[in-house]
């Protein structure tokens, strides 16, 4: 059976909490964890 490869992709849309720090720490421990960080929320509605 072929082993599956995958990654986790998280999007930080300008949150002001510690989300980005947490994601960076996870990425240091697991190479499958990736994140993209936006300077602000670019959508028409805020994500909470």
C-alpha cells in the first residue's frame, strides 16, 4: 500500500492574538505544518 503524503496549511488573516507564534512553533516541530500570514483580513467579512 502506498503511503500518503500531506501537509497542514493554516491562514492567519491579520489576527491580533498569538496565532502566528503558535503556528511557527508547530512548524518547527513538524515540517508538514505551513502557514500564510496576511497583514489584515482582505475578505468582505471578518473571520473570527
